[in-house]
C-alpha cells in the first residue's frame, strides 16, 4: 500500500495537469499592461489550443473580442513599441487559431477583429 500511494498521487497530479481551461485575457489598467496581457493571452492560447473543445474556442473568441476592444479604446495612449508588441501577440494568437481552430473559426475571428477596429 505504501508503494501504491505515491504512484496514485503522481497519476492524479499528472491528470490534473492535463485539465486545461481556455485562456483568458485580463483587462488592462494601463497601455503597457495591455501589451503584456495580450502576450500572456496569446502564449496561453498557443500552448493550450491543441486541446481546446468547441466550447473552449467560443470562450477564447469572446476573450479575443474583449482584448481587441480594449486595444481600440487605448491604442492612442500606447507607445509605438507597445502597439508593436500587441500586434505581435495578436499575430501569434491568429497563428494558434489557424493551426488548431480550423478555417471557419479563423475566418470568423478575422471578421470579428475587422469589425472591432473599424
């Protein structure tokens, strides 16, 4: 029994590590924070998206829309470097969507973003 307990604990922790929630975007309080938060969001999506369900992608899409709206509201306050960092995070996000989310989702998210920035 003593040998089984550590193995059981290891298996449970490994299983818990496999449970992934969809990435979330933290609304920013400053332009600098917005670029950092966009990078974090993008990295989470890139890392986890191959495991996403259709429901997870819906959550991520809504988070991306919120991120885009936050950007539009604050972009004039951002430095050129912050805007470039945000744009790179957005491109990294779109790469993950394109790779793991499918053509329909990719097209829908591109349309969402186009509507936001108009």
